[in-house]
C-alpha cells in the first residue's frame, strides 16, 4: 500500500513520529538521507544516532527532564523504552550506550510492517501529510524549500560536541569514581572525576584562552551565535576566569580522596557505552583545533595520557522561527497537514526532540482520522515546552529545553524548591491524565498491531 504520511528525517523526532503514526494503522514513508548524504556530524548510517552527549537528562521524577520522561512514558513513547533497554549507569541521569541505542531504533523502524524506510534525501516538501523532523543539519535543498514556504529567514546557532576518551587511559592514581553527594546506583559512583587545585585550574584557563580554534566560515564569523545551553568551554572561559568553576567544572558535592577536601574545580567523565570502555567529558564541548585540544585537555589531572577516540567539534545547527510559524500542536500555521518536530523547531535536548516527535506523530494520525489535534495543557512539561517555542518573542527566539521556569506559576508560592518542583509534577501529571481522557488519546502500543520492543 502506498504511504499515507511522509516523515523527513530519521533522527530522534522523526523515528518516534513515524512509529507513532504506524502504530495507529497508517503507512509511513520515512526519508533519511544518510548514508547517501552525510551531515558532517554523524558517523554511521543508523537511525536516531546521538552525536553530542549520550545522556537523555535526569530521570529523577521531581526534575524537569524526569517529568518530561514520565509524560512521554504515559503517552507510549518508543524511544524512551529503547533508552531504558540500552541504559548505562549514570547516577540520576538516563544515559545510553549510543551504538546499542541507535541500532535498536534502526531495527525496530526498519522492520515495522507499516514503515517504508527510504535512504534518500527529500529535497522538497510533499503536498501530502508530512512531518519535517530533519534536525539541526537540514540539507541545503530542503532548507531552501522551507524558507520559501515560510517566507521567513532561518536562525542559526552553533553546537559543539564533547570529546571521548578510553577508560584504560585515565590515571586513577589521580582521578576517582564518585557521583555528587554520593548519589548513584553503583557503589563506587557512576562518574569519573578529575580534581584540580587552584594553580592547575588557573593554568588550564590560561591555555584555553590562547588555544587555537577551528576557523569559522565567513557567514559564521559574521553571525557567531552560540546556544547558551551548549557553549564551547573556551567561550565559557572567555566570560571570566571563574566561569568554568561555576559551570561544567563546579566541584560541589565531591571530595578528593587524596585530600579529603573539595577540589577547587573538577572535570567529570561519564560512561559512553555499556561495557564502560569509553567515557565522554561532561559539558566539554569545544571548537579547539585537534592539536591544541589534545594538549590542553591532557593538562587535566588524570588525563595526562588520555587516548581520545573522538575530539570535540562544532557544527552549524538550524532551527525555524517557530513563534511565527507553528501552533503548539506543532502544526504549520499556513498548512494543516504539515507538522514540524525536533530540534528544527527550537526545542533543545534529546528528550525534547523525542517528545515533540511523539506529539507530531499523534497529531498527524489524528488528522488522518478526521480528529482534532491534541494540544497538551501548558501545565504539563511537554505542553509548556511547545507553548514556549510557539509563543516566544520572535525577534529574540532561542532554543529551549525542559525546565520548570517555563511552566505556569503555582497558585500559592512555595519557597522550598523540592516541594515546589514536586507540586509542579503532581499538577502536570493530573492535568495530562485529564487531557488524554478528554481527547481520547490512545498510546501507540494500544492502537496498533505491533507492540513496543
């Protein structure tokens, strides 16, 4: 049977959207241009490949990211199930073996009876029901078509990737295993920590400030906007000598076993695969040239002989001006059967990408069934996120990730942060349940013949 819906992009949002639609009995043509055309950031042809961190954020129920996961789980999220199946220890976070995760997603999607996976670039926007989830590295041809359709200019920001080192090359005479405040599931901690004293930190900052970075192209030099949530470490260091110590190198909740004291600063590394042979340097996105990058990062105590299996790099990310183009249902304002999902909408974070793909998939299926689109309450995390990116000030629009600050305030102010967050959670889950029941929304598993893995 011919496909009824086209999904463009085989990343986190596109695969989730395609599965949600197919589970509801509708055929999908899923276009992914890799490996025919590579992006410069991906390294394989697998669907849902993670190119930055391997963490989906906090899984604690009273955290913003944890709440978003709970909401997605209630709505029958495929990729969240697969993330749980391929998880690696990471304390209170949900981190995955990135190769196992992407391979499992690829297998499920490629073998779904109602999904046709097409390994070609889709350079145009079909006139039939479509979801554009082409991601931050949308091809030039498709970008041009979206620009023509929207009549708007694209906004750009530049995202940076963290380096990865081998476990065996870390010096555990200096580095130590621990989670902040001794949290985590492993007795010895889920993170590897490299402590710095004041002199070591100052020398490291000095090196960063004079390190040579990869030269940007002319249009990038003229408009070098960096997304605040993913700044390169050299950019953070340039904002002030203590910026790193209060940012990705903050030492709170950790004690150096050699001294029994809290270090001046600390660099954390997190497992990047299930067997624990690879570790990524948390929050250390960088655009340093590889020679300087190796030299400077090996100044970190414990990484003097680090073997880098991947260096950090920066690549251009693209997102649309969603406040002028989309409804909170992720529907394009000028065309009812066109939806956008994922990072191209200005939603940041892996779970945000997955969640918007889930919502776009549900709403496209509802459109095909002649039903009204499902708009989540603003009191839910996903509803607040979609409302934010579609109602922000267009002239200053920047990507946003899940956080309690975008949710409507509580009726009565609560000073205790943990109590306040838990109250947000309780309200969100109650309102989600009421909205799901009122709209008659069923989960993908319940609606189709093919259950989640």
